[in-house]
C-alpha cells in the first residue's frame, strides 16, 4: 500500500491537461453491453475504477481490448453471464450500472447490493423502482438483486427518479440504458442532469437510441430493437479539473487546466471569483477550453457553499473546497445536501491545524488557519484529494496514507502535481499492514 508524501508551502505553477472523466467513462463502459457491434472509447482515464469495470465486463463475456493508450474497444455478445458478484461490487459501487444494460439485452441480471460506504447509506431503491416500472420482476435476497425482464422483454413505462436527496445519477443511467431497448415509450421524470448523464444519453442516441429531452428533467425514450456500436470520446473530468484549480488557488499559485469544459464548472468558478481568486476562462464554441487561476495578492475570503445536484456545487468537490476555505479569511459554512454524512475529512483537516466544527450536515470552517504537515488518513476518493491539497498549503511534511482511494479516480495525481511544481512523492507506506 502506498502513501503520498507532500512537502508543502510552495505555490503551484504550470499547465496541465484534464484527464477523461471517471464518472462519465464508467456508465459509457456499461453501456457498451448494449450494442451489437463494437464500442470504441477514447480518452479513457488510467484509473483503477476503469480496471475494475473492465474486469467485470470481461466476466460478463465482453471482450475489452486496450491496445492504444487511452482507448478501449468493447464488444459484448447478446448471450452470456448475467451476474455481477459481491467481490467486484464491493470494490466499486458503480458496478451497479451493469444492471440496466444486462436486463435490457440479456433479459436478466443479478447484481450484489453495494451496501453503504464512507459517504453514508447509499441505497439503490430508485434504480430498482425505475427498472420495475419497465416491467422487470425484482427480488432482493441474500444481499443480491435479481432482476428479470417479462417474457418478450422490457416494456416502456413511466417513472420519477428523484428521492429525498434529489435525482440519482447512476439510477438515471441505469434506467435510461434499460429503456432504450424496451418495447414502447418510457417517460423518465426527475432525472439527473449531470453532464456525465447527458454524455451517456448522447452516446446512446449516436448508437441509434431515440431519446428526447437530453439535458432536461424529463427524458422521453422510444425503445428500439437494437443498437449499433459507435466511437465516443470521454468528456474531460470536471471534478479533477476543479481539484487542480483549487490546488492552485489554495497555494496562491498559477494553475492552468487545458482541454477542460469551463461551462461544466460554473458553480465552482463563480465561488472562486467571488472569493477573490483571479481567474481567466477561455471557452470555444464547442464548450471546450481552459481555465487558469492566478496568484492572489489579498487573501481570498471564505464563502459558504451548499452541495446540490447539477448545476449546483458538486458534492464531489465539497472536501476540496473545505481545504481551500481553511486558508481563506473568515468563516464559511459548508453544507452537504447530497450525502449529509460526507465529512470524514474534517477530523483529518483539523489534525493539519484547520479549525472546523461539524454540526449535522454543516461544517463551519474558520480561517485562515496556519496549516502544518502531519500524517493523515484518507477515507474516500475526494477526501484523499482534499488532504493532498491541504498538505500542499501546509508548512512541512504531510503523509497521506491509503492513497489507493486516490488511484480509484485520479490519473497519476502525484505526477500531475509534480508537473505543477509541487513536491509530492508516492512511497510504499511503511506503516501499512
Ligand atoms: C454519482 C457519482 C458520485 C457522486 C454522486 C452524486 C459516479 C460513478 N458516481 O454516484 O461520484 O458523488 O453521483 O453526484 O458517477 N439515492 C437514493 N436512492 C437511490 C440512489 C441514490 O436515495 O436509489 C440518494 C443517495 O443516497 C444520495 C443521492 O441520492 O443521497 C445521490 O446519489 P446518486 O446520484 O445515486 O449517486 P451515484 O449515482 O451513486
């Protein structure tokens, strides 16, 4: 097991290209179970979740070839195994998004229940409700969801896909992937609007699916007999981009992220600008572009944030924003509405000298703190990134342990940060069991 050793206290400076989006590539890979031909994915990030899903797709009888770096070619036969075992789902919750495609194409699926995680309870009731609305018979037994299409296959249905915390991202993906091959028309309301869901819907349309309302809360899907495989370029990772920009802002440095989509970062960019971080944004007609954060002369002021589904501030940047707030002037309330328990990083940030108190779904951050390096434990993917960021701003050495969390979703984060002038080394963790 590795750890990151961060020697903090120096402003970052440099340019980096955004990697392909982890949260976009996973549903796109699952969608490759649907078409008859080959799906070709470009700009696939080199992250462990992709390796895990590759393993799962292969166990389902799909061929997954990599060859050229950043490219995956996937082809799945109509017949084949239909079970996603606990051993894989346990490692990666997003494995659940093979449920919809398997049910639609192979008429049945067995997927182990993902259970909770460090973000709190993570139910999949909305996924199951949506698939049931398409006629699937669903049984949950012995920790496994067994879903079966009715004779003749899934049929169109109506379903509302929002729960108390808002719409479900992977729930929308799952039900949409099932609806594209169902007989008749499906109306999916209260769907997630995240750019990754839109990318999936556009890809399915390219493959021959009939979907109206992409980008709106209602998707109307007219089922088709079959889909054809197509090529798709994975969109840039808005969470990775946000993380790198915050690393720049927090160290008072200059970081330019190229090949990203500034329009997908509006909530973060608006906050950074209002906090007083100088920004420059370039956006082309296709939405692609670059963002640069520049050194600040006056310490930025802390601003409150509340996480919300798209286009609100993403929960996946909450921990990194909190790290940024620790160096800002004043008091900031960080409120989680998507995962109200997503605060394990608070205690670790406090070990680095931050002054944060949590009360229910809100953390109160008082800055500026004089952060000083210490050993810290990463609890999940984004919390790990937050600790690396705090380490960059801290005086002295911070050791972030359990970086396997980071490897799930960030491509070569240590090398990318080194490219920006940071002193970050990956080392075997001497204290790992
Ligand atoms: C996806 C992202 C994850 C991100 C999250 C919220 C991927 C691979 N993962 O996860 O990085 O943090 O969106 O933006 O894309 N809920 C229910 N019932 C359900 C499903 C979800 O109540 O059936 C609740 C969840 O507990 C949570 C909220 O809805 O409070 C949002 O969860 P959801 O959008 O489903 O998250 P994921 O799609 O799993």
